[in-house]
C-alpha cells in the first residue's frame, strides 16, 4: 500500500531554516509527481513545490521560489523541502502528496493539489520568536 510520512517540522525563529522530509513507500514505479502543500489556520490549501520523481523536474509556486527548495533522494525513497528565511506567515501544517504523472501536470495541480491521490499526515511548522 502507498504511504507518505512527513517529518522535520517544529518551532523555528523568524529567519531560520528547516528541512522537511517525505518518506514514500508502496509505489510500483517512479512515474509520480511528489508535491508539498501547506495549510494555515483559516486558509485554503496552498501549493509549494512539486518534483517529478523519475527525472527530477521541479516546479515552484511564486512565494516559494526564492526561499524553498525541493529535492529527492531516490536511494532513500525520500523527497525533501528545504525552507530558508522562514517568516511567521509560513506557519502551517505541511503535507506531502503524490500523483501518477498521467493524472496531473507539474503546474496547475501543483498549485491546488487537484487529483493528488495520496497524502501524508502532515507536519506542523511554527515560525515564532
């Protein structure tokens, strides 16, 4: 069975950094996009970044381009989200998700998560002094 498990969240001061991990298991092929989304209290889900697990192609939403970096380690079946220069408004629950490449693009579905079939449980990131 497919499973995604996030880790690495926590409390960090403004300007600090965190690296989130998404450990994946149960996939029968590498033909998936893995994405990071977040949801802050009272707000809609917000896309962050996506990566094609097979070839490493990436996509970033506008706010994430300058501060966040997505990467993957195929040997560890893990996707990472490096977050730098964190701001209080980055406080949210961060989720990773996966979709077979034929069910989503690397652009619009990365923005809103539509058609992403598999989701992790989320990890809390709190940016506060």
